[in-house]
C-alpha cells in the first residue's frame, strides 16, 4: 500500500491530487500496456489556444497541465512554489489526510533545486547542477550520481510541478469558467480565469481502465478557484483550487476535499543553484535498487518519496505525481 505524495526522490511527483490505494492494479504489465495509467510524454503538443483558454474547459486544462519542461523553455529562470492538502473520509472516519509543500528553483540553463515536504515528516530533495544529480530522502545525505537517463532531470521537474493540473483534471468537468481579463504576474501579461461549480456540470469522463473506474462515480459538490495563465503562451503562472467531491470505490462511499495553491515568481531571473555541501554528499555509481524498483512501478502514477502508510486496505483513490491523478 502506497500513499500519494509531488509531482516527484529520484523521479517524484509534486504534489498530486489523490491517494494511491494499491500498486497491484498494474498487474505487472509493462508501461505500454497500461494505457492512461502511465502519462505518455508528448513533446509535439500544439500551443495553447489563447482565444479559448478562458471559456473552454479542455483548453484551460491543457494549460494547467503544461509540463514544467515546457514552462521552463517558455519562461526561462524562475521560482515555483506550491501547497496541497487532501482529505478522504468514509462516513465520519478520516482514511487519508496529507499536506505537502513543493519548491523548484529553476535556472534557464536547466540547472535546478527541487524539494517536496509533507506533514508526515517524509520528503525528497533533488539538485541538478553541472550535469550531476544530487538526490536524497528527507533527513538523509545526498546521493551524488549521473542522471539515470537524459530525461530524469526533466521528469523530476514535471512531476513536482504537476499538482494543480492533476487536481483540476479530477474535477474540471464540473467547472464553470468566467473572466479572462488581462492582469500581470511577475511582470508577465496574464489572463485571469475564475472557476466555480457549474450548475449543470454534466457527467465525468468515461473510463475504460479498471484502476480508473471510480472516477465515473465522481460527484463534485463544491468548486471554486482561480487560474492565471501567461497571455502569450498559456503557461500556468498562478492558481488556487478548492473542491469537494464524493465517489464510490469497491463498494465503499467516500468524500474528498482538496486544496492546492500554485505560483511562479521571479520570472526571467536565475535563482542560485549550487551543489550541496561536501559533508552532506555520498558518491554512488547508480541509484539504489530499491528506489529504482519503486520508480519503475510508480513512474507516471506517484512520486517515489516515501509516504505514511494508508490507514486501511479500502483507501479509495489513486494518485499521481507528476502531478497526474489516476
């Protein structure tokens, strides 16, 4: 049993939106057979349609779920920070409550410092500088090593950045959009879109994968928020979301509340990023086997940061790092 939580350890997610109840749902199948369970990278995504982003839920969701690798290429150096709180109850019993905070100090040359912390005293930290990864669980020393792949530094950033998009993906079908007026965020021109509960929200999207069937039962009971996207390219600059929903899974009825904040500032500046002090570093030839196995299992589903155990085997919903809720 593994609990969720941002999007993102060696490959971790930040802070996503829901709780992972059971890893066994993959049945040991390879990623290419898991369909929507694993988020496929798409480097050819078309630009955000800025004429529709304030009125079309699909286009707004595309903006909110923009991966950090693309945000970095569009905005250059900046600082990102976010928070997330999720609580799941069965009747009056709280079966999951977790809060986390996320940070990315990003330089235009691709070097960064990223961190995830949560209220269960777990977390992960990664520094990428000079082509070298420094990664550590909370309260441990950094493992200094080469990236496990050319993509690893990008995935770390994508996953820890993805919480807002993951939570909006969960409830966005019930959102009513308004606004779209111009404003500024960190010196960038932006569009401000308000989110509210649509009085006629329709039905949640159909799901074909067994591990996502619970989503078809979602009923959103409250929703409010705001998203500010870059007026030129749609990058999600700032946002907040509060929502409440009910759903059924494995014969149990659950209620979930979620809250997320998301903000990019110091846009166009390069924050200081440096290697950790030598006395906090251990040189390793490769990532530890345990971490590698967990990454292989959970990549695209949840961050590898260790989490507190889920209180019961009926924990309701999967989560995503990378910010992708499953």
